């Protein structure tokens, strides 16, 4: 029997519902249960693929090629369960499905309405194929209770609560208990109001997860319990912690998983094995040294834009028992050649993350050259790799105007371009783009073959890998022979040999560029080998400078 746990949010956004859901998933797993986590996003985009990272942070990509909300990244990192396309849905996708059915005549003349048609689609999504061995499906509802666009989602989960009964459904509400310094008190009123709002749409939460920056006094817990109609033991203190990987342990200490099991009247649950989380917390809080990595990207004012990269770097730190500090460096600041690169002095490694478009591209090229010439470990990811390849073409192979056709359609040396440009010709592709939006993205998991004896083959300890992609442009394989004359090696190719996936500079402490996004598959318990190896090189570098 599968049970469903719904996680809603109140009072304000950004309380960390995604991490709370992921942490509860990890706690249930630690007791031997199978979990699947899902996110219901009330916004109107069909998926977040077209959204700027400035809006919702990074776009997380699954193995099966879905562009999803970044919370799915938290779910994967905390539970190790690979997310799928079917784990994230938006209002936009639901409506587009309904309208498609309506146009096909599937509704046989009925009037299509929010209730029941939209709510039924949402319920179908929640109940659809959870996968093998799943005991609990955890569904996080995006946004905050009271948002107009969230109403159909709340109505759908209310109905599920009714249909499946309390023995199969549990509602957890995440709220905020602000401390008001002038009053010297923690305030419960916003939580009371938020729960009232939830109850007015027919949902009585059974567990309250209360974010706060200090302990909740017992009498306040009692007050919240009685005003919000929950058991006092179900008012769970969710106090700020130092690191997100402390959250599962902290919530367990406050009794979250015990309360969930109690709600479901599960009395024979195995005791949790949290030794893995203890080990991670130990390593994170007792590092043996520190390295500083410069992340040179365009969205440095929105740290969530590089969430998975930052997490993967910290996993690399766990693998090497060091703390990794990330210095966010805005690549646009060195688009102008007259601007010095002194901010890169002293970093122990440079990471060039993914990106799109012209702004900041030249800055990345300059940072890549700095890393190559100054022998600083450098890791180029997707756009970052493309910029490194262009840098090598321009400055080592003498192909002066080498570029990506993303930024210069007429470049005489299209080092990076669209596959169709090579088969159909550039002019034809430009014409096609005016009618539809051009080449499609390569999305999701693709295999690559690694060259025997290369650094990457050694790092992975394998000859064949699978990694997740999200890009439209490719490095142009026609230039491989020319570039390889100048000290770089294309050490990873698509299995048919046509698409460069990885390049490296053997005569350098650590210089690897990858066309895919390895950060998406890194997990605290399984740091990605490239990130572990990159941080190991940064540790060496830190001993030199
Ligand atoms: N803009 C590049 C492309 O579309 C790189 C994308 C990325 O870094 N994710 O190929």
C-alpha cells in the first residue's frame, strides 16, 4: 500500500520546502522504506526550460530528458533516487494536456472546468506510476497557501485526502515563526493564519514544520497545537542549521519521521540508520583544510542559478575532506579586454559553468586562458567547455575568429555550432529559425566513449559513461585534428565518434572540459568522480600558492 505525504508552505516563500521534503524522504529511506518525490508547480510555464535562472534558479535535467524544477535536484541528492519527467508537473503542462484532449474531442461534448477536469489531471499525476518498491510518495506543492494559482492543486490534494483517507495521506505544512526583537518574542500568529487559510480550503494539516532561528518555547508549541488543531508533538521545530546536509539529522532529532509514522499508525517501523548522514555531517564540520574555487559565470547575483554545481563542488570537498569555498565571479566583468583578471589570483581552481548567449562569453574565454597559461586547475562545463575549446583554437591553433555560431553566425571558424549547420549549411538554418525556433536541445542522458589512457578514463575508472545533457550547440568534430596538434586531446566522444563530449589538456595540472552536466548526477554519498578529482587537484594547487 502506497501512502501519500503532501508538503505545503505558508507565511512566506523560500522556507526550504524542497529541502524539507527531500530530508523527510531521506529519513523514511533510512528506515528501509522506498520513496518517490514529486513536485507540483502552479506556474503557467509548461516546464521551467524556458525560464531564466534569475526566475527560479537552475533548470534541473533528468536522465529521461525533462527540464524540471531545481527541487528535483535536492530530491535526488538527498535520496539517491533518480528523478524522472513524471515527477514534476506545472499548471501549464496540465492545461496543455487538457486543451489537447479537448481539441481531439476526448471529452465528448462536456464543459471543461477546473473542477473536475484540472483537479482530475492533478490527481492522476500524483497517483501515476510511482515505480517499483515505493512505500511513500512525497508531493511538494510549489508556492504558498493563498496563492490564486495554487488553488486547483490544493483542491486536488484535499480530494485525495478524502478519497484515500487519513491512513493513506498525511498533510505537512511548513511555516515560519519569526522572532520579533522589539518584543523579545517568537510570534505564532502568521502560522495560525496560514493554517486557517489551509483549513478554509478544507485541508487540516497533521504536522507543522516550523522554521525558526531559535528554540520554540514549550508553551508556544502548545499554543500553536491548540490554535492549529494538531497534536503538540506534531509541532516540529525546524531550526536553522549550518549546512543543508544537517537537515535530516536535525528533523529526526525533533521527531519528524516518528510523527509521520505515528500519523499512519505504523508501529513496527525499523529504527533509522542515519550513520551515512552522521558521517557526512562529521566531514562537513571537521574539514582538513580549505580550497577556494572561482566560479566564473553570468548569474552570480543569483546563487541558485548554479545550485547543482555548488553542491557537486561541496561533494568533491567531502571526497577530499576539505571545505570548498566558492567565489562567484561575474564573467561579464571581464568581457572587456582592458579589465584585469586579478580576481582570479589566488583561487585554487576555476570552474566555467554552463550558459547561453554572448554576454559574459568573452569573460569566460579569458578566464579559461588564464587557467591554461597559469596552470590553475580548470573545469569547463557545457558552455564553459565550448568557451575553452574556442580559447584553445584562437590562442594555440591561431584560428583568430574562431567562435560559436550561437554568438557569431558568420564566423569563418565555427568551432561550435548546430549539427544542422554542418549538414544543411548555415544560411538554410538561419532561414528555418525564422519560422520555428531552430535546433532542438540535446536533453537527458547520452553515452560517451572515453579514450584509453586519458585522464578522464582514469578519473571515471571506465571506458564508457552516461551523463546528462542540456544544450543546442556542439563542438565541431571537423576541428579535432587541428586542435589535437596543439596539445589538447578529445578524450570523450559520442559512441558513433561524431560528437566531442570531453576534451583535456594532458600537459596541465588539471584541465578538463565536458559537454554534459556532471553536476546533475553528483550526490553527497557518491561524489561525482570529476568533481572529486577536480577538488583533489585544487588541494594540490592550494599547497603551491
Ligand atoms: N549555449 C550552449 C548550447 O546551447 C551551452 C548550453 C549550456 O551550457 N547548458 O549549446
